[in-house]
């Protein structure tokens, strides 16, 4: 691999100048968690607890060390190759947590060497840096314009300059982009919708929403919708899951089993009591909406949602969202992350409804660098790629 050097000085994930070339080696979950807690913002997919959620994959925590100690960390999930179980795809979702602003070869070269030595045929990672963004007003105008079909048909506002450099550097070093045209694939989405919170008040955020969202939030309160926050006890989770399955049947997606959510709440709440919360919106005793919020540091994520078909007029989903946004503000979060969207702005596309719902929050659509693969054993990687293509990835 050959990486283009940057003229900027290297900075660690914690924001201090790097010393020398880091080396990679396994770390204990406790050390990994301590590193995560020292960061301003980390994806929940890069916490050691997430390994206990993804039980079908082998996992390990890796650390980058320089002369001063631990300066980077990553959760690696190992996916075996069918009929070639001794080789794995090493997956770092929305990570690793390293300094992406400087010369990234000093971080990724030792990672590749370590993983290849320990049986990986390829690495897949998703740098947590963005390249472009579009305001709510731009997205709304794009949906209304029949000549615009995708976000990328409109000029975006400049994102983090690091993002463009990371993409170029990865491509030049032989990494392969894994970003499907519709924005969704087997990995995590390249396009997301986020509401900036840093430096804003509740009133600022509320006024930034569109008229329909403000009206719906006020209506839910007037109708007497009550939102409670729980830690995911058995009865609460069962109630959420029943509504979630109902939502899946209505909206035509495959729901996860109840056990998955039980495991998620047990793992994440054990790691940190504030990590995961369940929001339940009831109207006259009837559960009308339910959502899951995950927070790591200053990053709050709307992870899952469900809603009843009956009583939609009381706007339980808006009530849940507003409760989560308010709690994220109170916790000092920088961003409220509504997760993935497709880049479509075609009014005839069934996915555009989700875009319109999220646009109502007044935030912005963001394109990230996306996920990239580095083949370490090209022949095995080709077999894996063929297998994935045959099964529709």
C-alpha cells in the first residue's frame, strides 16, 4: 500500500500530536472502554459492548500505541468465509477511532499487517468523516424539482475537508469503495440525516423544524400523549417489540427478533447506564409509538422506531422524537443522528417518504466517506465477492 502523505501534522483521536509510528496490538475491553470514554464522540458500533451484541461474529478490540500509550482503538468483527472458515473479513463499522486528519498510512498499515497475520483476507472499514452536506431547505427544494432525482444532483455545502482527502488517499492506496448507488447495502449507510445541537437551545431546535413537525409536536401534547423513558425491562421490551413487528408488517421489512433487543440492552446498559434508553409514547393507555436512543459521549443516535397504525393522528412518533432530542440537548450532545437515508429525491421513489420525515426536523443530509475494502488475500477476496454477489450481498 502506498499512501499520499499529508502536510498536516498527525493528531490523535484525543486531539494531541502523535509521537512516532503507532503499533497495533490487542487490548482488553476495559482499556478499550476507557479510551472511548476519553473521546468527545464515538460511534456505538465502535464500543466494546457492541461485540456482545454481534454474537454471530468473532470480535476483538485493537489498540494503536505510540511512545506515550494508547492513541487509537477499534472494534473488529470477524466474518468467516463460507467453506473457508480459517479466513475472515475484518470489519470495523464506522471506525476505527483514530486521527483521520493527518497521514492515515501510519495508522492503517500496521492494522493491515496485524489482521493479515491473524487470518483476515480483507479489511472493511467506514471512516467517520463526511464529505458533503445539504440543508433541509435544499433537500425540500430538490424533492419538489422534477429535474433533480438524487442529493448528488445538487451542489452540496462543503463538509469536512478531511473527508475528501481520506477518500482520495484510500483509493490511491488500493482500497475499494463499497457504496451502493441507493445508499444502502449490507454495511452501514453512507448518507445520513443529522440535527446539529451544539450551541443550540430547545427553542432554537424547535423553531428550526418545519411547520408540520412543530404542529405535530404541539398536537401530541394537546391530545395527552405521554412519553416515558425506560431501561428496557422485559415488559417494556416486549411491548416495544410487538409494536416493532406490527410496523415491519405494515412497512414491509424483516424485523429483528426480541432476543436481539434483549441482548442489545443488556450489553450496552452494562457498559454505561446512560448508553441506551427506550422511549414509549402512550395515549389513553395505548402504546402508539416507541423508539430506542443510543448515546456515546456527545453523539446521540435514533437507532430504532415503531408506530401503531391506529391513532396516528395523535402523533406519537413526533412526541418520541422530540423527547429524545430534548434529552440529547440536556446531555450536552453535539448532534442528534437520525441514521440512514437513501440519496433519492425522486417523489415517486418509496424511500422518499423517510427522507421527508427526517427533513422535517430541520437538520441536514450528510454524505460520509462510506465503507471501503482492502483485499489482503486477493484470491480469497474474489471468492468472497462472488459469493456475496450471488446472494445479492
